[in-house]
């Protein structure tokens, strides 16, 4: 059944629409949202099982044949990303029930939430470069609203900056598509790949490649273009922060991965070399930020930047092994970042501050929170049996095989410093002398804690079961490193 | 604050219906001629904005007691429903279907599922525009 | 014609950049609007300016104009309409909340609530 591919898009869409009609009744909204989210997750799992057994699924919208109309394509990579997105969406939703506040819930928090999921799933699923722009805009529009919802001063100020940055990057996206269209005369991603390969190496293609890198680099926060991220992600409350941190930058990373494996493989020395240098600098900048700040939100936010760098380093190395590593690490990072953001959200709720110097001794009263955080932190740094390990080791090994000792060294060193930065939170926040906080009585964290616990368990299982998951991930990487598979599936030659 | 602008109010009463009718014409002209849901919707919301300028927010609320956010949602439901409808007939998303009918007097007409989609677009555009204008206007 | 269009697009981008670098929020929004117009014009130019008949059935012309760029521009216009509208609302709200539309005065460190 081919229409399966549309379900992860249609279910959030219809859930969002239905939710608008019930904006006054919070209980009904919560139930609908839970059901919609679970259905999305189920459809996504079903889809990726289908992709695994039957190969790449495609759908030509409104019956226009492949290179002419818009095509939805679900290969292994995009289907597992859709699964991860739906999972994170579900978990953030659970967390939102107790933390987001009735005021926001009545002001269309849940509908916008589902539009965000729709946009992200769409961007992962589409096989048309302009349609990707449209889904980007759906996602961004939802993110603007989520960012400004609540309307505090800091949110308004950051939203203006975030909006402006993204309007400019959207403009650049259309410019890049326009240039690409004038060169190849098609928008279907598989067809673009064919035409570009016929064209061979030419200067204009390299220019377009760099333009795309800038566009997706702004969304994905790579080195010279990450400046908007720490401010914008600082402003909203924890579940929104988790959604943004886990999903939005990863869409940028996915797009770079897709375009740099499918389109721009003619002049690898230049384009992928550039990507490699930028990714290494991104890692370094991220690590410096993560170590330097004493603010829990900032530390985790800068860790996003580190992860983006690590994943893109794998993409830039551009061997099957490194791509496998990147895909492994991408999924791991989405899950664990969401978990960490939710955990520090709970910490901030308990202490009323995000400044690490004003925290301490949380482990006595909240042991569950502390140990969940501990496991999540170890997983983030990639301590062996946990989820970050395999991805990183593959990326590093591929980097060394490719003769890039410097880059691999930086990636390795970064794990150590990432561990230091997250352990800093553990030591200062959970250990040490207990402090007096505004709320004297114990904050009920059990419900809030379920969300990050689910994610942490997923991360642990993902790490322990990586042997079992390896065939799935390597299928995804196989499609990336060998675009022929993708092209054949889409154009049905 | 409010000044009693007799000329504008009187003119609005006439012009409003002309604009609304024209927006309906634009809406139905779509698909084969220039027009369609988007431009029709914009024109309809233009008419409502004219009403807002001539009178004020409270009066317009009384005349059109809808929650425009719900209008947007209704429009989305129409559009998305039409898009997804094809799936029930084992056709891809967004596939449209049409036929010709020959009613008396009017002659040959084509019936499109695209019209339902366009109705959705019409409602979305009206809903979004009015929501935004009301949000900005409310606080004054 | 293409050269003329390129020059025009350049001028639009230049003005948009100038407006976006100013301090007033309203000017910045006008700048983003202008930027998207420039982008649409660029898309039109890159898709090839009019080379043949309108791409309709039954025209029996030798060459047809590519309809795709126009479809893309229409989509992009709708999107930029939505974003500009949202931007205006956010700007208005922040003018009320922060009491200024001057970007200099809006500046501040991220955390100081």
C-alpha cells in the first residue's frame, strides 16, 4: 500500500486542524493530541518497516509522473528520521501536559505543535527540492509561533531576530533553487542528481553547492552561521526548547547530508573539503561554548552545535563507513538532546534558575532525576555501551582511514570535553550542598520525569541494540553513498 | 476616538457588496481563467477590512460573529480533506477528479473536486488575514 | 532583457539590504518584503524569460514558456505573505511590550529577564 508514505504527514495535519476547534477545552485537546501523536508514531514505524522489507517507497503526487510532479520519497534514512521525530514529538507532548501551562494550551499550542511535526516529517520525506522549501516554511512558521507564544519580553526580542535570520535564509534558499533550476531545469531531487552528473564538474555547480551549504548551514547552525542559535533557543520553555534542539537543526543537517550525497558529488575536493573544515571549526566553537558557560541551558545548546559538527564531519569524509556513523550519530543525538533539554527543564523548574552557580544538592531530594541525567550525559558523550559510542567510533575510524588525523583527533577530543561540560552540570547541580530554593516543598516531578526517562531508555536500548540496528542504519547509509539506488527508485527506470 | 464619517459609511454599504460579489466571481472564474481561491479570499477580506475602516471592530464582530481562527481551520479541513480524499480511491495524494454536467439554461459546466480545495483556500485566506488584522486592531 | 532584469534584481537586493540594516523595525520588515520580491524576480529570470506561447493545451505554438517558475513564484509569494503578516504581528506586539521599535534599544544580553 503506497499511501502509507503520506500517513506521517496527514495524521499530524488532521490532528492540528481538529485541535483548533477545541481550543477552549484543554482536556479534550490533550486526549486528541495524545492519540494523534501515537498514531503518527505507529504510522512512522509501519512505514519504516515497509521500507526495510520492500525498499524505497515513493508516491507521485496527483499522478504526475516522477520528474514532472512532486514526489514523496521515503528511503531508509528519511523513514527512520520520521520515526525519531514522531517519538520525540510524542514525548515532548507528554512533558507539555504538566509544564506548558493552560494559558498556552488555550492559545493553540497543540495545533502549532502538530504543524511543526508536519513540517519536519515533510522535509524528511519530500523528494522535490522546492517542496522541501515549502515544508521548511511550514516548520519555520510553526517554530516562530511556538517561540513567541507566551509573549514575554525575551521571547519577543529573540523571535524578531530568529524571524529575520530565517527570512533571509529562506530568501537564499529560493535563490539557490533558482540557480539550480536554471542549470538543470528540474526540481525532482533524483532527476537533479542525474542531470548534474551528466553536466560533470563545472564552476557554477560548485557555487550552487556552496549556496546550499549556506542556506542549510543557517538552519543547521554550522560555524560562521550559528550565531542566532544560542539566543533563540534560550527563550522558550523546556518542551519547545527540546523540540527545537532535537528537530530543527537536524532538518538542516539532514538537508546538507541529502544534497551533499545526492547532488554535489562532482567536485568533492572543494565542496566536501569546505564542509570538513567548517564542521571541525563548528565542533571547536561548540565545545568552547559548552565549557565556558555556567548556565545549564547554554551548555546543552552549545552541545547541539558540537553534535552538528560531528555529524557533518562524517558526511564530509564521504565513505560508506563514515556515513553510517553519521546516521547513527544523528538519530542518537536527536533522542538524547531532547532528553537532556527536558531534564534541565525539570532542574530549572525545581530551582527557579538556570544558573549553575545557584544550584546544588539536587541528588538528595530527586535521585531519579539525577541518575537519569547521569545516564543521559554519559550517552551524549559516547561512553561505550551507550548510544553515542558506535556513531562516533565509525566517524573517527573513517576519518583516520581517509587520512584526516586532525579532524578525527578533534572529534575524539570533543567527546572528552563534552563529557566535562555535562558532568559540570551533574557535579554542580546535583552534588554539593543543598540550597534553599523559592519553593520549599518538594516539586512533583514524577510525571515530568516520565518523558525524559522514556527517551533515555530509548537511547540506552539504541546503544545496546546497535548490533541489531546495524543493518537498518547501513541500508540508510548505503542509499546515501550510492545515489543510484535512490534515483532508480524514484524515476523507476 | 471615533469620528462619524458619513460619506465613507454610506459608500461602504454599497461598495461592500460589489466587492464581495466580485470576489465570488473571481473565486469561480479560477481554474480555467485567472482567479481562484487565494485571490478571491484576499478580495473578500479586503471587503471586510473596508467594513472595519468604516465602522469599528465591535460592529464588525456583531455583523460577522465568527472566530476567524476556526474559519482558517475549517478551510484547512476542506483543503486537506480534498487532498487526502484520493487516498480512499487508491489514488495518490492531491489527485483531483472532474466531470461535465449539462444543467438546463446554464449549458455546459465542469464540476471539479478542485473547487472544494479552492473553497478551503478561500476560507484559509480570509481566516488568516482577518485573524492578523484583528490581533493588531484589538489592542488599539 | 536578462541583463536589465539582473540589474533590477541587484538594485532591489541593495535596497533591501540597506533597509534591513536600519534601526527601525518597520523598515526592516519592509526590507524583508523587498528581499522576497527580489528573490521572486530572480526566480522568474532564472527560469527563462518569455520564449514562446502560454503553456496551454491547443495553442499549437512552436515553443512554450516554462510554467514552472511561475508556479514556484506563486507558492513563494503566498509563503512570504504569511511570514510578513506574522512578522508584523510580532513586531507590533513587541512594540507594545518593549515600548520601542528601535533595534538599538531592544538589544540586551540573552539571559537578563
